[in-house]
C-alpha cells in the first residue's frame, strides 16, 4: 500500500512538472509574437477596433493563489511590423532599458484596468491567427501592472514590462494569461528570454468581448 501511495504521489508530481513545463513553453511562444514580424492583416481583420474585453484574473501561486479580481482590457490600435522591427533592434542593441525608453515615446494602443483602478496603458499590441479560426492577442506595457492584493508588494525596477495574452475564439470569447512584471532580453544566442517577477502569471478566465 505504501509503495502504491508513493507511486501515485510521484506520478502526480511528474504530471504537475510536465504541465508547468508546457505552460512555460506556451507562454514563451505567445510572447515571441510580440517581437516577430509577420503580416497581421487577416487576423487583424477579425478584431474590429476599438475593442473592449472583460475577464477575471486569478492568482496561481504564492500569496495570490486562489484570489481573483475583475479586469477590463481595452484595445484601440495595433503595432506595425516596422515598429516591431525597431523595438526588436533596440532590445538587442540597448537592452531592456533601451526598449522601455523607446516605449515611453510611443502612444498607447490600449489599456488593462483592474476593477477600481485606472490601469496601465499598452504600448505594443499584436494579433495573430490560430489554427481554430480564432486569434491570439499579445499586449505589453512599459511599466508593471498594479493588481493590489494580487501583486507582490515590492517591485523591482529590473522587471518593468507587463504582458497580457488573450486566446480568443471567433466570437471574441476565451481565456488568457497576465504577467504583471517581467524582464525581457535576447541572450547571446539571439533567443528571447522572458522572466517573471516572483510568481506565475495570473490566469485570465471568462474572457468576453463586451464591445
């Protein structure tokens, strides 16, 4: 009996590790959309602008685990391939600080606003199609996104980027992820690295298009 119990526990841990690894790969692949240059016209046509989405942000780890808060996401514009090329070149040549400085000069293309908060403006927004006829929207801010009790009380200036990912069906409904504070860089191999500040991204559930 003991051996069977230990076997089940070990199997559960392995499955959990596999799921966490899969989530990390999915997150990284989605974030790569931010710095990839491709034609967005077909996918962008599926998202009439301006657009407004509602969602519930749910903590997945640490003090935020199990806690939730309502979120409204506004999308008013999209970032061009030319701008993405410039941001990518800046991140490679000047690092994250250079990217943040460049984003400071850009116009907002949307906003993420937790309930009771003005929220943070997006400076990058990209839309790409998925294989099921829906779209993936990836957005980034040039400063951490504040989430009150769902956020760590201390913030590091090394993690200035907020990232939101929405995976939507053809009707504008779906799910997503939100990382309030990230560090981004290209490593020596030219690969994009994304590091979260202290905990897993918040899970966005019940994502619905309102307008």
